[in-house]
C-alpha cells in the first residue's frame, strides 16, 4: 500500500498496477458474494489456489475473488479473462478441468457453459446470455473485475480519478451543478433529486456537516446495495468523498444493517486501506480537503432505513423517527446538517464525474436518468441482480432478462418498492420502469426489489404478509401505525381463515386511509400501499375468500384441501412415508388417499410426488 | 421586546401569531381548541397519539398534508384546517383504535365521546396503558428521575423501568402517577340518588398500568 | 461478574456512542446474550442513562437478554423467500424444535430466529445456520441440517469431545 500525497502519485501508482497486470496471462475471477458463498464458492476458491500452486502457475495466472456479477441463480460463477469464458454452477471438482482445458489449452469446458433455454446451444461469454444481453451494467460490471479487498483493483479500473478531477479542477458549486445537470435522483426509494439535497445541505448554516451512506436495505427481496458495498466498496467511498467536498462536510458514516456481515467487513477493509493510502484523512491528494468515514452497524430494525431513525440509531438511541418539518439536511446527526444518500446513489457519483452529465442524462427517460439496479427474485426463472436503463418495460425485465415463468405457472404480478410499494398486474407489464410511471400505477420504484408472483401466489396472502411484516418492524411510537396495522392484520387474518364478511373490505380501506394520513413516518404512511394495490387489481381474489370461502391460488391453509388424483397416482407410497401426521393411506401400486381430517396441509406430499398426482384447491 | 410574528390562516381566520410557536399553542391563543391526548403543557411535545392532527398547506396552494399540531411550527403564509372532513374521519378512527385497545381508561372514552363514536368494530382488549409517554417525559424533564423508559417496539412496546427494578434515581416523587391519564378509571355512574360510584377516588382499585403500581413501590403506603 | 471483556470491547471502540450497537453485538458474542451487569457497565463507561441502554437492547431484534442456544437457526421470511415457500419451512422448524421463533430449546441447544430479509433473495428460501448460508431450502432439507447437527453432537460426545 503506497501513501498517496498528490494526483501525480495516484497516477504513478495506477500505471504501476496496470503494468503489473500485463504480466498476468490469465485472470480467473470467482464471485465471492454472499449468494455464491451459500453455494460453496469458498471451496472453489480453495481448489483454484491449490491447483495453481501445484501447477506452478501462480505468477502468470491471477486469481481474484470479486464482487457479485448478478446471476445469483447460477452460482458459483467463474469468469476467465481474457477469453471472457463465463462458467456457471462451478464445483470444486471442476477446477482441475478448468485449469487443464482453459488455462493450459485455451479450450472451453462445455458442461460449465450456460445453455440457452430455447435452442440449447452453449453460450460462451456473459454478454450473449439472455440474462445479460439487454442489461446496461454501468455499475455492476465493475463487480466482475474488482476484488473488494484490494484497492489496487479499483485503481486499475480508473478508481479515484473522479476524485482527483473534483478536488483540483472543480469548485464545490460546480460539482453540484454537474450532478444537477445529470438528473441523478436518489436510488433509495423516494427518488429525490440528489443535487437539490446536496445544495440544501450546503446552504444550511453551520460549520460541521455530515454525509451518510444508507446501507440499511431493509426491503425484503432487495440486495442491490449489499452487492455494491460488498463488491466494490471503494466506489462508494469515492462518491462520498466527492459529495462531502461539494457539501462542505469532513466526516461521514456508512450505516450497514446487521444482517450484512460481509458488506460491513469489506467496507471496513476498504476504509482501512484508503486511510493507509492517504485517500481518506487529512489533506487528501494534497488538496487541503480533509475527510474520514466510520462504519456504523444496524441492530435489526427495518425502520432504521428511514433517515431520521437511522440517524437516531447512529447516535446510540432507539430507531424512532421524528417529524420531518425540519429536514435532516438542516438538522440531522447531532443536530447538524446531514446529507444522507443510498449506496447506489453514491456509487453513481464517480461515474457521472468521469463520463460527464451529458452522457449520463442521455440514458433513461425524461425525468428518470441513468440506470437502476433491480433484484429480480421470486417466481421467475433467472433470479439475480439486473442493471437496466430507466424506461425499459417490466415485460422486458421479467421475460427477456428474467426468462419468464418458473414451473409452468403463469406470471400474474410483480411487487416493487417493498413494503412501501404495490403490486403491478401482468396486464400492465408494458409500463416503463421509471419513478413517475410506477407511481401512477399505484406502486413505487422503491429501492429496487422486484418480486415476481405467479398463479400459485395468493394476493390476499401477500397483503397479509406485508402488514404483518410492518407490524413487526413498526417502532411503536405513533398510534395509527402501532394499532392500525394490528387491526388491519387481524382483518386480513380473518379473511384468509374464511371468516371475513362484507364489511371487512370497507373497514380495511377506512383503516388504510387513516393510517396513511396520520402516521408519523414513511413506514406508517406507506404501509397501506401493498394492501390497497392488491385490492385495486385483485379484488376478485379477496371477494372469493370472503364470499365463497375459497382461495383461488390454493395457498391459505384453512381454505384449501389436499387430495390425490386417482388417475395420476402410481401408488409408489412416497407421500405416505413423508407425511408427518400419517394422513395418507393406500396399498402399494394402488391409488392413495389423503385423510382430510388429520391432514396438516404441510405440502410435503406434493413436493415429493413425482407423478404430480397431489392436488390442492 | 418586540416578538416577531407570522401571519397564518386557521379555519379561515387570518391571525398574526408569534414565530416559533406550534400550531396547537398558536391556535389556543385565539380560542381554537384542538383535541390532544399525549400533549401536556410544560412537557415537550411527543406527537405519538396523532389526535391533534390538522390539515396544512404551506402557502395556501392546493396541496395539503397532515401533521400533528403539537409539533408543527407555524410559518408565514401557512393555511391550516383543524376540522376538515379528512381530519374528522382520521380523529374518529384514531379514537376507535384507542377505545378498542383501552376501553376502561377514562380518557379514551372521553375522546371517543367527543368524536361522536358510537360503534367499535374491532375486538376489544383491556389495556390500561395507552403508551402516551407522559410519565416518561415527566420523569425525565420535570423530575430528573430518569427511571422510566419505553422498552421493546411495535405492538410489544411498553413502559418500564430498566430490568423491571426501580433504580436508585427514582425518588418516589409520583410525578408519573400524577400525569398518567390511565390511572383515572371511568365513572360507573350514579348508584343511589345523590351517590356517585367513587371509583376514581378509591386507590385500592387503581389499575395496573401505572409503573409504580406494577412494581408495587408505593401502593402499600397509601398516599391518601 | 467479570467486566474485563466488556471493558476491552468498550475500549476497542474508544467509548464512542456511535459504536453502541457494535459494542453490544460484541458483548453478545462474548456471553451469548446481553447480561444485566454488562449493560450497566456499558451505561457507566459511555456515560449514558441505563434507561436508554436498556431501551436500545430491547428495541433491536438482534439483541437477546436471555442466553441463546449453542446453535443458531435463522430463517428468512422476506417476500422472495415467502413466495417460494418460506412459511412451510418455519412450520417444520417449529414442529421439529418444539419452540417458537425468538425462543431457545430447553436443553439450550438450538435458538430459532426469523429475520425479515437476509439479502440473499435470489436463492430463496434461505436459512442461516451457525454462520453459514443455505439456499433453495425446503422442509426436508431443513430437517436434514438439524439432524446433521444433532448427529455431530452425538458423535462428539461419543468420542469424548466436549460439545
């Protein structure tokens, strides 16, 4: 680690790194994100280390453990450069073959390549895979090339060049103007114009100011921020440095939720290395600008994603939001002007400075510029992180990139915006994805979670799920959120148990209006959204539960019944063996029967039946 | 000393009120009474019960938002409605939520009566603490006891002393008991001609919501 | 109670209030829960009211004031895991371990927790057991993991290794 004292020091270091990289004939990039960790990428990494040592190849082959490339469904992911061979579902046993075939002979290992689902031909590099083809991976592409624990990797792709430009060629006001011209809007959910926030904070009276990076990412189903902070923490540091310079802040915090240990660890390593290199601390690059960052941890509270609650949490208090009549940009952390931005927002900043606001604003739509990273999850074939230009339609994301439906069930809706958002029915999938269009159809962009739902998903159950989630996460300070959500949950519970009546829906809607109107913070104010949007687009499902005591998607246990189709059952008896309540009777090779009175409706029989003979309705 | 004033409109009346005031107090000065529950003079406003909500427009334009009048400060040009249809609906529902949670607390019944609530459509519970936080604010701000606080969160939130043991800093000043709205039990009405039920003055029937009562610190020593 | 570990942790974070949550996490790692004595010590070292420390310890889900089990089983109930069958796994875990989420088994072996999103949504349903992530779970696979832990413990006891 060198100590950098000027821009020329920085450039000399960068040159030295690039020179050293030329000495590598191959780069093996293994994804080290949390998803691939669950799939065993550590074993793959260890296997590579062993093989490379054994073959004496450590000098000419660089092994990098990188950030998440996004195609989590297919992990562990390994990419070989310079050929750009993209290997998926790699196991430790495959490693010797990769070394002997690809590294030593430049040949592809066929069974590790992605197979096109339509014509079954093998695809070599990631750019041609349908999942990646229409993406515009301005931010995520760096994850493939950077080992988050090596500052050198970030420098090799041009890192901290934007900081140098800002510190020596731009005044703070010019930086704000550039961000304004780019049209960048906050990526945390509300889409507030970033430059406007910076400007208000800059203008706020006071000497001491703070910048905060919000990596609380509590929306269930969203993990974009985790992957960015885990995979390329320096990009966030650079963004915060630039923002702090523009605003006039000298201290910053990165708040990471407790459930993201790897992101916390990697960000901490990046900070330590940046300090050693002189990129954080006093007189950065010899510019006279001081700035340092500290890590802060969450304790397990979704409400701490809200800016005032997050700030309270950093101050060592409970995460209770406060009234926002005076915004945090004027009175935030310790009462001082504080600028809080989301991880993805910060990550976009160095990009805009490097390539210019004109280039950035040419991507996206009129009012929503740039790209957005979405976590495409749920009942869709290709799950993972996708980065797309604003304005792309939901249909393109779900079908072209996502590969469409999974296990033969028709996709019926997609949920965006987490517990503050709503569901969008399949009939509206031509909606372009941007801040305003999504709001118009009753949802919000949110932080980027996109949960696909199919015919096997009960929308009443989804509404109930979100209300119970928010009940758990409510801080409990204000009456409408604490009691109102409780009563909404009770009504939805009754409906899913077949005990709803004609007044249930109107009472639900009345409650929803008051909770939205009178809650103190964003959590309560947007809590009714999932329920209201489910009612707006899927009211017949609610009515079926209430009037016919029936769950059309066959999900709500009190309303469903399991049975075995006589014609399809082969009498193999697998279901009877796995049934926890011994509710299945039948002779070998003869059609089995489920005793409805003792059936616990756990679904294990359906999961294990190879003849698809178990029916639910 | 000349105090700076700002001009606001409350329920159609144009008023010059002192800058830095909250809407609640500014309104009171001019005889406009907004109902409250968790607000008490000389304690910091909390904004937890939301009963005192009003509909606000910052500059008289079309767009309005709702906020609690006890915490929201007046600004020049603000237009405030204290009894718009939206506010009335909100207060009525909030009262319904309160009463269904704590029907045997006098103040929730008072508020429900004031909002004209006749029917409660939720299953009734019997909580005695309405989580208004007055006892905590009294303990911290006026009596310097620092003995009470909120624990837990969401529906499980309650008032307690740390580790459910009375700390040394508690001087048994009974300030918490003094401000607690839940301590007063609703009247059971007239019994014999001229006789009142007297429940509100009989200490042995004090409900179990007050932190002091729960921990039995002083109820043995009858204060009366 | 021996306060040395608590003091060591508070010193590591330079008595900073902004590090309170990190401090409490490390204390919990040391004692498998947050003992009353430790919290009182933290309050005095950080010059904060005990009330506020107690409030923080009871507000955040990741803290436990009662001792946790040796093996921590965390289920993700985020939306993506939910639509892929998360609740069925929870039912199975509750039946198998005979405890509710947030509780510990009587023999102090297992603690069951649910979390509202672990952030590994693409491979849901997800379980986090003893520091390792498991993806694409179902009730059968989940049972296997618990059985394996029980078997390992039995083997350790058989071989005279203290478990």
